[in-house]
């Protein structure tokens, strides 16, 4: 074993960063044995140096992150500060000064991953980011390495624990959205500002990263169709239950049947209770990968939190340090297919549409005519009504999303339709 330690700089010491530092200290001997050399925490960049950080030598604390990554003796930089800047500049500066990088920054990778990969390749460094996608769940490395010889056709999963907790509570306890969100906040699953989670931004960033790796093409967060869960109601949950379904926020990345394009989307959807994703409870994540040779693979576990995310970071640290000792680099960006990302309107989906309609003869015929004119086939219809008011629930067969959207707009123009109570896609048949 080499006795000279590999030096590590840690950018950020919050929930994840402090856990990374703790594991590096308490498991130092094991990490050294696995790597083939000791690793040494050489500096920790923070914004508030006065805060007490148990187990970390105060002499390692600095507010000058730029100076830390410019030192020249740093072998690996671990970036867990998040956001676009200064993270982007710090990562590229680390490459320029001889360090490889381990990052958990999904927002930056989904926005500017191509440029970061290019910088890593230019300077002969590693860029690893297992922790950016699903906490402790290994997804990036299986896609990037284990399935490198296979053809991945679909990635489908729950990649945000906060939204899964909220939807699970709405389903199991009958709570409304606001009540479930309050509980998620009280338990620490939701941030004080939960926008990134509940509006789907977090899941969309992860979908972009997964689609890019799975399909060997460049997908940015702006390419991902995004809908959050703020409009999901208790009535939607009840309707799903009547259909033998539950509601989940899904990230769905697919290769087109002709292989000439890909799609990436995040939205709430009804899935059958028989589907394995329906049983994913509370803040857990689970992802299906469908490939030609491997078939269906499922990855399940905690998708966020200090310890799970730190586990992924440390796994990357071990891999990068081994590469350093071997004077090699791991796999970089693979974007050779250059496949375009199709717009949501071209995606073929099913819909569950709940309408408030007048309770009188001929309404169902009018509604059915609209679906027929838009070229959308109806699978099932359920109608209830009394005292002049009625509800009509229509579940469609698969059709282009644009046709389904056009159907909804045409329905709104019918005099007999008082309103569209809810619209939700149906997945996982």
C-alpha cells in the first residue's frame, strides 16, 4: 500500500458534507485498504466558519473555496454545495489544477454536464456523480458501466422522496395536499421552500442525467417535460383507488420505437397497484431500467438524506482514488448517438379525465364524439349523477399527448361540460 495519502478537498459541509467528513474519519482504515492508499481530508470550504462542526479539525475550515481547489496538491475535490455558481467555476478550476471531482450537484449536471465533461476530458480528470441522481441507489454506474454493452430502451421511476412521501400520505391517510406537505416539512423530508421538489424540478434534473447516460445523447433539464404534484387532489387519489391504481410522480425516459429520438418527462401518473412502483412507500425511491439483453432491472432504496447520499459520494471517491493510483480515468461522457429529444406532444400516453357535466340525455354521446373527432379511443367510461349535476370519468387508450390535449380543449367548449375536474396520465400497464 502506498503510504503517501491522497488529499481530498470538501466543498460544502452541510447535511451531506458533514456526513462525508465523518465517514472519511471513522472508516479511514477501511477506505485506505480498499483504495490502496490513505485518504486525507486536506480542507473544507464553508460559508459560515464560526459554526461548530463536530469531528472536523477547525484548522481545515476555510471560506476561500477558490484558493482550496487551486492549491495544486489536491487529488480529489468533493463538491456538495449545489447550485450553478460558484460550483461550476470551482469544478473547472479543480480540473485545471490537477484534481478529479466527485459531485452531488444534479442541477449543474443537468444544465451544463456536457461542458463539465469536456473540461474533465481536456485535463485528463475524472468526473463522477452517482450521488446526483438517487442518493444511495446505484444508477449512474450501472448505466454507465454495467449496461455499457446493452441497449437501454426505458428508464421509469420515482426519483424524489419528498413528493413520494406526500402522495403516499394522501393515499394511505386521506390527507389533502397541504396537510401532507406540512407533515413532510415537520419530518424534514421537505425544505422550507419545497418548490424544487413539489414542482418537479428536482426530478426533472435527475431525468435529464439518466436519459443522457442511458441513451448516449445529450439531454438538458430544459428538454424534460415537467409537471409537479401541487394540483393533485384527494379526488384524484380516490379516482385512482377506484381504478385499482395509486398516484406517483414519475420520471420517464424512453427511446422511440424507431430508435431515432428519445423523450424525457416528469409528471404525476396513475399506476396499477400490481406494478412494483405502487408499493414504494414514504420517502423511498425506485427505478426500473428496461434493456434489450438484461430485460427489466429494478433499483430501490433511500433516495436522499445525509447518510445515503454520503454513501454514494464515498463510493465515487474510492473509484476516483483508485483511478488516480492507476494513472487512469474512468468513463466520461458518451453522447455519440446525438438523438433529438421529442416534444411532449409526440409522446404516446393514456389519460384519466374527470368531467363535471350536465345530468341530461345525450351528454355521453357528445363527449364520445369529441374523442372520436380527435382520434382518441376510449377505454372505459364511468358516469354518476343526480339533481341535474353529474360526473363523467373517461380513461383513454394510448394516443399522442397532443391529441389528448386537443381533446381536453374541445371538451371545455361543450355547453354540457361544466368543467374539467382533473386530468392525469396513466402509466405502467
